C-alpha cells in the first residue's frame, strides 16, 4: 500500500525487538469475541489512478458553478480566487502542521493568524477578533452564548432577516441549553421593529446586514435602544465582500460581530469547509470563544507570537470553559488572509463596487422582465425577486435551460407563504452576457 | 559549494563563529515583517477594472472611513507567505509525534480530487438535481463509516470533533427528553483522562459533569462505573482507545451497565485510527461516536483546521439525528432539509450540509486503502507505537507500568525528577534535534505526561532515528547536561517565547506605532 512505508521484513524485525509473537498481541485487550476475524465487506485497496478516475466520474455528474451563468448566493458566494491563494495554502508547512502548540516552530501559522485577527478587526470595525470559528452560523451561536455569559440573561431575539439556517442553528442550541430564543417572522422588506422585542430577560438581538433578502440595514438606531435596555447587539453578515463598500457593524455600534468569511479566498465546496469570523468590543475580550493569537517576545527579545488567554479554553478549563471549540478553521483562515492581502484596501473596495454594480445591472435586467418584481430598495450583491409562479419550480426550469438562477426562498423558509420569492446574487464573476442570458432564460421560463 | 577554481570550499575555522548579520537573517532563516509593516493601502495584487458609473442602491450606508488594510503585489505576497511557511514544522518535513492528534501522511491525491470543479465549485443551495454526484459521494462515505464502526446511522454535518461531540450529546439529550426523563437525568460521567472537549461539551448542554477516577492500570473500572450510574445519569463519555493509549478492556461491561441503567454511551472516537478494521464500536455497545476525519482519515490538520466530525449513531439514537440528512427512497437519493420531514430530529447544527471538502479527501483516503489497507494502517500504527515503547522503556518511566499500548505510548516525568528538568525542557530540546515534540502535560492523569503517537506513516529508519535521538536526550538529561535543555530551543526560528507576557498584556492585533521623535 503506497502510503505505508513498513515492509514485511520491517514488521518482523520490530516484533522481534518488542518480543511479541505477532501484532495481534497488542490487541489482546479487545474482548476476543469482539475482534474482527476477517476483513470487512468493503472494497479492497485501489491505485491512485483508479481512485482518481472514480472520483472524477462522481464530480462530473455535478454542475459546477463556473460552467454556467451562476447567480446562487444565500450565505455562500462564488468569487474569483487568485491562483496564488490556493498555491500558498498547499505549502506543506501550512497544510500539514498542527495547531501551533509549540510556538517556536509554528511562527508561520501564528503570524498569519495575527495578521488575520488584525484584518478581521479592521474589516468589521471592531476592537478584537479571534483566530476564526467553523463558519458563520456556528460563530453566531457562539456570539449568542457569549452574550448570555456577559449579561447573565438567557434570551436571544433573532431578526426575521437572519439567514434561516443561522436562526435554526441558534434555535437548536438554545433548545438544548434551556435558553430562550425568539425568532421574528420573515422580514422581506426590513421593516420589523426589533427594539420593541427587547424585554428585561433579553441578553441580545441578532441582526444580519446585508440581510438574507439582501436589504442593507442601518443598525445604529437599534444599537442605541440595545444600550438603553441592557441588551447586546450582535451583527451578522454572510457576504464579507460587502464590508468593502458598506458601513461596518463596528461603526454602527455592534457589541459582537459574527460572519461568514467564505467569499474571500475560499471555494463554494458544497457548503464547507468555510471560515467563521468573530469580533467583539475590547471590554468583552475574556469572554471571547476560540483561539486567540497574541504578540510577545522570545528569550533573545525578538518579537514572536503565541496562542494566548487559553485559560478561557476547554483544554485548561474543561467544564468551565467559554466554549468547547478546539479547532479553528486554519487553512480557510489562511486563504482569507492571503486573498485579503492580495486585494488590499484598494482592491477590496473595487471588488465590492464591481459586485454592487453587477447586481444593480442584474436587478434592472430582471425587473424589466414582465411579471418579475425586484423587492429591494437597498442591496449589495444580492436581492429578492417576486415571480408570478412557484419559485422552486422556476429555478428547476432555469437549471434545465443551463442557468443557475438563485435560491427559492421556500427552500430556506418552507410553508411561510413565500413560495414566489427567489434570492438572486451577482458577483464579479458574472459577465454582461451571463446576466443577459439569465433575463432571457427567465422570459422563456415564465 | 564550489569556488571559482572549481574546488570545494572548506569550513575551516569559521565553523564555530557566531555572526551578527545586518538583516537579522541567518542564511535561510529569514526574518519577515507583518503585512501591515510591508504593505500599502493603495497597492493591490488583483487586477480589477473600475465599473462604469451607475446609481448605487446602498441607501446611504456607504463606508466612509478608511478600512486600514494594506495590500501587496502578487510577487510580494508569494514571498511573504512562503517566508512565513518556512517558520513552521510539518508532517512533510519530519516525524510529528503528537499523541492523540494523529499526524499521519496527508496524501496529495486527496487534495487534487477535492479541488475538482464538480466538488469544489458547487453551491450548497443549487438545485439538488444538479449535484447527484455530490450526494452519491456523501452516501458512499456514510456507508464506509457505518460499516467500519458497525453502527446504524451517521450524522454527516458536524464540522469538527468537538462539534461532533455536541451532535452526539444533543442526540442523547433528545432521546432522554423523548422518554420524559429530561429533568431527572442531568449527570454525565467522564474519566479524568478525557479530552477537555468532553466535559466542556457536556457542560455546554447543561449537564453536570462527574468524574470517574482513574484505576491504577490507566483504564476505567466497570464496577466503579456501575457504582456511579443511577437514574440521574444521562450518559457516560469515554474515549476508546483512551488517552493513555490503552484499550478499555471492560468496555463491553461498561456499555451493558450503562444501557441497563437507562443511560447512553458516548464514545470519543479521536483514537479510532488504532482499531479500524480490528473491532467495531457498534459491537462493543456504543451509542454515539464522532470520527475525526482529520485524524483517522488523513484530511490535513492545516495548522488548526478545518476538520470534520461525522457522528455514528446506534439504532436507538438514529431518529434524533440532526437535519439535513440523505434519504434514499423510490424517487432516488435526496437531501432532506425540512425539519417537518424529521419529527424527532434534534435540529440543525450549522448552515448547509457539512464539510464536503473534507468528505472528498477522506473518501479518497478510504478508497485508496480499501478495507485491507485500513486494517493494515491500524496495525502499523500500533506496531510502531509499541516499537517506540519497547525501545525507550528502560530509560523513561510509564505511569501505568510497561504493557502493550495501542497507537500511542504514554510516559511520565518520574524518570526526569532527579535531573531537575521538566517535561517542557525535554520537549524543547527535541526541537533542536529537528523533531516536533510529542503531546505534553496531557492526559492529566499522568504527571508531566509525554504522549507519543508515531502513526503508520513512518519508515523503520525514521522510527530508529527518532528512538536513537530520544535515547541520546534521555541519557544527556540523566548525566546532568541541563544546559542542552534549559536554553532550548536554540536552532528554531525563535527561542522560548514568553507566554506570561502575552497573557498579561494581550496584544491581539497590529496597531500603528506612534511616530518616533527625529
């Protein structure tokens, strides 16, 4: 087997040195009747060529985003990733290293985490950021739990514009922990009054901008109300590129920010792995979950980096830890950092403007199709359309015509009477031809 | 190197010379600043054309202030991150014996197939009719995981081991609540040797954690578990093989006692790599167990992630599995996303459907090995650990006596005591020898623990050199050559780093230094 370096002779020599009759001697603590006598009923070993052929066959059955006019978003976005990003994250020293527990020989990982934390803090307008979480949805759960710890209250109020998968994830956790969570009804036009929902038990309100329907929300008035009523404002985003163009949550008074970082540096990957971004005001530092990287000096007085404040974490505090999280999203966070470094401020701002321009153009084209209505007054690179038929069926018909036209709202919010709505996203990867093809296919499918 | 006369140069007297360099670089050991020190806000490494003028729809929410993000051109970016990478130790550069972490070879085929557009460039919410190959792969992988573990169901969505623990313990909690025992069964039993994530997970879900004391031989005593079990116990969380590198030999009795007491058995599957193809957790009486695809099935650790932690479930927990999940019926294979189609489901654990990128890699690993190769991998990992044990047991002490181990071997610091050196000192000296240290100070049940896991990926020559190095270090320690340890590491990119300083005054991001007076 090509991955196993030991030869039969090596194995015999090693057994002789140990003084064991055979390898089964080491498995003698397994009750005899529970040991597998024969090989399990699964295929036997395959060559690299065979595995490659088999998996290429499975992959070829799927319609890749890059092969068609593609407008699917709703929490995961197709962007162009510079070739150098994927090259760099495949460097052996990044790819095949562990969590930096021995900092003297992990300065590469630690320094990029320090850069990542600085970039995320700048992008969100917050004081501090951690070394990343699994994804945006689990980061949102962590933000809610953190708010509960800080306020000593146990109720979260979830906006009707929060991505339904995020809201369901929070609900799963709050049900299990016995905390309360109140999810407001779907808020297509961003008109809900969240401030009125805050009561004495409310620890936090969770609001997404751009929201799942694409609307941009000014969080400043809500931040004032939260402050007055003693609740924390958790701001969520699923499209990190938007922060190149719109007011960041930190500037609108958010206490904690949780977001999805996939769209910078990371492929769609059918939903994972992604990278959760997590940032907060400095005063809440010691309640932040997950890894934190900090600057220090070595024995010769040179600057270096280490994981720090680990007394918050499970491997030290066990059942008293701020979170049970162990891993961060290492390579995805590295991809984010490299792509962000390539973009820089100038590149990110321009990328964000192109996204917005393309979405505006698409909205105008689709809005001109008879029977189709664009519902948003504001948006970044995604908006909601109302169609004169069932949205899910329409998306299937468009797929048959070779256009992946978006996400039917009924897939995210079934049974809520929103079956005629579709979420449509357009990024820098869409050409004018793609957008024209969408409008034409839509005309044909209606 | 050769000089101009094509004669080999000689080191001569310069061999012992310490040179202060102008750049602070030391040959290939290159110093590198932060992007905030070398980049500029107006520089970009991505060519993008400014869009034609248009009417924005931002509703007055345009960003007004500068963000503070420096940029680098592409060559500068490459150089910066390549230089950073060279400050890292990695599996590809050497033996990485971190116990419990399973630093085995990461095949590059897996990286290649995970990047096929049919897997990497598909969206989780594009129509299911356009991703049949993706669904098929998840179904195939699930079949392998269930067959290898002998379990009835598998939840594919958890994003890492600790997230898998949350999934499994939530399923247990849901099952208990379905029986109307949610108020009474509040206690979770876990041994002192457990990973920190176990008690942290249980506590997070509102359980009270009670510890199972360690027995003198490093395993859990079934009689002790039976004594602790009662109508107030929800579950037991046990790692098997355990974190001391030992198989819990009374596991069948423990499982039976747990079930008889109306509780559930959560097994931490972090060490499943030792027993794959040798025994099946389902046959041992396990109710839920997470599998770290980034340990047992070789998906890269990536400096701390991403991972993937599918959870296999027994028949009595299967109805409570999280959504979404795959269902094959008369209409073929589809992803069930609606919670109303799964009345007992514990709910959703994260957005979308799991770590697809990791699934592809793990599946490629399994297909490559096959059932026969996976079993051989487990045997080689165990053989290699025992080879190290038998080669070091005369110099280093073991907390539970010298007995066969599974895939990792645990030493303690009793043998170091007379030298005045600590486990940390010993570990740092290993760095100078070109090795990543083993796991240290874990598990907590061994004083000054040193947990060594070589994995199946090492050749005999590599193991022999590691053993010889460890013996040399151990003898140096015993001879009292403390300077080799106390000052270590000397040859790493950094000397020992001051962690106390980092924690006392946390600096967690770069800030522009104040202008220096001229």
